[in-house]
């Protein structure tokens, strides 16, 4: 059984692919904001790790699939609030799989943010990193 078979809502697994994720970021990255894209990248790089267990990968695929689909609880095209539900969904998945997000994953995500966004205020990401780091407490 593939880890995507464990997803309750298969449409999110169907929506997920690396290509679809990159296209979503390409078209909506600036509008979604640095926090949403950072969360998506954290999940994407954690998904790629061979040491990430199948249950965590299924959660990640579900979360990234939700982010990719334009018709979710709050459609992404609604100005000001369109990505609020995506942010909440991605944070929930990040917290659930935080044990598998290590410093190399964070470094890759931040490196990619610099490529896509140029210089940005890294202080914006501190609250997310703090949620991840609480796994060690």
C-alpha cells in the first residue's frame, strides 16, 4: 500500500506533484507570502527525505495537495484572506511532522526562499521555526 492510500480525501493526493507545487508557487508565491511558501518548502523537503516515515509523507502530501488546489475552504483569489486557510493547514501539518524537520530541511527551504524572493526579513520565519523546535522540549 502506498502512503497516499492512507489519505481520507484522495483529491489532495491527486493534486500533489512537484510540478504542481512549483507552478502554484510560481504564480501565487508573492501573493501567498513568505510564511506560506516557507511552510510549503519545509514540507516538500521533508517529503524528499528517505528517513521520513510513510504516515508523515501521507500527511505532507495531503497538506501540499490542499495548498495546490485553488478551490479550497477560502479560494486563493480572495484578496487579503485567500491563503489564510492554506497557512493554517500547512502549519498543522508542519507541527504534526516536526520531528522529521531538521536543520538541513530548514536551510534548504531558506536557501530556496532567497532564490525566489531575494533578501527577506528572516524574523518573519522565527515563529514557525519556534513551533518546529518545540518538538525537542
